[in-house]
C-alpha cells in the first residue's frame, strides 16, 4: 500500500481488527441465583417454583455469535443440588460446561460455580433448564437468544419486535413429590395443565395471571416459541393470523406460511407474524397433541395478541387446529421444514455448503425405546438398556481415572439391536471423531417421543411409520435436511438423522420426555481425539468441581525461587492477548484521527 494515505491504511487496519473482534466475541458476565419460591402459584396450588434471580421463567440470555458467556450460578435452594444445561448450545470442544450429570458435579446448596463457554458458530433460539432431580418440572428454565454477527444478515427484514414464548405442560404436584415418588414407589400421573411464560390460560378463571403481547397494526414481529414442558407436544396458532416459519434451533429454514405449528418436547422455532388485522384482541392458543377431549379441557393455554390502543376484547371461537391424533398432519409438516441452502447463519457462507447427500457413513446406531418393570417399578430403556447414573460424572472418570476405572462400561452397549431382557447399567459408546454417524430412533410406544444430543446438530433426513429397515434409506431427504438439536419420533414410527462427530467430548443423548429421561432413557457418546492440543478439546477448567471417585488435586506448590521458562500460552490466554491488542490498536487509531 505504498503511497496510500495514512487514513486509508488505518481504516483498513481498523476494519480487520473489528472483524477479529467479532470472531472472538464479547465477554458477557451474568450472576444467577437459583431459589425456590412458594408464593408464585402459577396454578393456584401450593408448590415450590424454581426461580432464577426471582424470575419465573428465568432471565433471557441474550448474546451474539461467538460471544463468551460467564454465568456464575448460586444455588440458593435449601436441599437440592443443581446443574443448568443449555439446550441446543453445542459447547464446542468444551463438554466440561454441558451441565448434565455425566459431565459435571452438581452445584450443592449454599455454593456456586461459574459456567464459561463460547457461543461458537451458532445463531438462533434455544433455552436452558435445570437437569437434575426432576427440577425442570418445577421451573428454572429460560430463553436463549443468539443473534447474528453484524456481517451476516438474517434472510428476512429486521422485525419490529421480538417475543419469547416458553410454553409447556405443568404438574399439580411439586417436582419434589414427583421426583421422590419416581425414585421410590412410582408415579403414574401426567402433567394436566399448560402454561405460557409461567402463566395460566386467559380463559381459565382460576389462573392467577395470563400472557399478553402488545403489537402495532401493520408491523411484523418475531415469535420465538419453545416447548419447555415435560411430556406433551402441542400445536400452536393465532386467531386470524398466519405465521411464516424462518428458523429452528440455529438453522434458517425455507420460509413457509403456516396456520398452525406443531412444537414437540425440547424444540424451539422462530416465526414472523404481521399484525394485519383490525385493531382488536386476538387469541393465541397452544393445545396438547395426542390428548383426548377430557385432557384437552386443561391442556390448553390461551394468551392474547393485543393490538395497541385496542379496547375490543378477544371474542369468537378459538382458532381450530388439527386433530390432536392426526399423526399424518404432523409428519407432513415436519417433512416440509427444509434448510435454507442459500443463506448464511453463524458464518457468511451458505448453510447448504455442508452437503450430506454425498457423505460416507462411519457408524449406524439403531435405538429403540421401551418401558419395563423391575420389582414393580417402571423404567425406560434404549435397546433394553436402562441407564443408571453413577456418583462420578463420566467426563471426570474418563479424564482422571484412566478411561473410566469401573465407573462406566465402554462399547458394551448394543448399538444396533435390543437385548432379550432389560439390563441396568452405565454404558458409553464410542463415536468416531470426524466421522458421520447415522442414528435411527425407533419409537415402539404409543406416545410422542423427542431426542436430543448435546454437542451437535441433527441433520434430520427421514421420518416414517412402522418398522425401519435398511431399505427405508430410500425415503431419506439428503438434499436440504433441516438441522436441529431436538428431533421428534412419532408413535409406532421412526426418525433418522445424520451427525458429523467433529466435537470431541462426552455427550449426553437423551429422551426429552422428562419422565423417560429420569427413568433411564439416556446414553453417552464419547467422541475422542487423541491429539492433546487443547484447541481440539479444552482442558478441565481451573474451577472444576470434583465429586465421587475423583477428588480435588492437591494445591499448587509455591513458586520456585529460581526462574523457570513460562509455559506455552493456552488457547484462552492467546484469545485474551489478541483482544488486548485489538483495544490498544483501536485506541491508537482514534488518537491519530483526533
């Protein structure tokens, strides 16, 4: 650039540094206090509700791609340990922060621990929730919103507003009662109430409060809809308004217009809604799937879309949805949700640059759910293996105890067929690092099921009814499969996904049906990279909690009086140094301009 004006050179340098800053991300520090509140009473029943910073649902985690998150979680509950898991956040190279029993020791009452993770190469709508002791049925959940970097525009105009709708079922019994009964005597009741953002139905006279969203006529709004419930899928619709589906769990979709949307356990969607009707109030409705007419009397939550300055209340019949038992409608809608191949998301390059139509599969798991009894107690299983949670987190045992040391059994799980009888134990399967894994989920039960794998996204390639066989691959959609973190499996049906195992760690695969998960329907996949480079998989955090068979190492001895060479900088240290240089050079640039 010899001969170029100094201001031009410095401008180019500044642009490069700002791009680097965007890639590194901002530092976001949060302090959360998890507690129980007996006064909220969302359904006018005396029961403890789990709050975060006094809120139910908890506060929004609002950040952008590549931001670095620090959440200091204080457990202010009286007797229950807590872990927070980040549903759909992939924790790249960092399963130490995943917040489930297989990766972390619990945060005990009266103590705190700080989660530290990067929202690496992700955008979209997600949510967090407590993962231990059936606590999710008592609250503790909240929304996660990961915004695009400035250099990557969403494939739609900036909406005029953004709303989070956390909708899910709710029990009349407390999470404490349910968890205790499930572990000791069994519990057969199902959730029989539906809540939206922790509030009851607009049409329920017993509801303490109901949800309302204020909009302006002619403007367009983004609704981020999540199913935070324990058992029921639901159908969502808005009176006299259609919805344009644009995103699901970090993937921009081809935009399709819908009158109603099925949202299954653990799933999140973004839809655009334009307030194009006369100024009035309109019903927002979510009703349970696979529920009979008696159950639907309470498994229905109604909120209000309130046009600004309207004095006309919502009236007329509620908007009709599909028959709750119409599985064909649900499968057809699921197949219509496709990945937008032409737009960027977390990065400028198109989402469709990862073409799964020509990949070579390295492994196939065929996983079938089942329910069984042992000593009169109901348990759930995968391929007739019911998971038993050990006292020592699997990740700690894997790292510190020479590959498990009796905590778990590696590669003894029957990954392609069911055992003749139920086995109870702690099993881990190996996933080939940077290999393509095909997982076929088979649902032999008469209820909806959902599956989630931490650390990765599912390329959803097929849905079907009846039995899956290798010939079923002929029906796969390999051109533009939607990518999502949670996939539904229909009663007496199957769902097939592809997963690219490029994220080393110990990762939880689970049913999102809370009772199924609590009673054994989970598995861990160990993706191992022998390269010790911490950029491939991060070393344990310095603040790591220890428990079970892994005790805290002795404290570091005092420094030697003789100087020793400095150790190589870690990946985190290098990032900090880069960030410091960014600020220094930007400051110099500003001084020169002045």
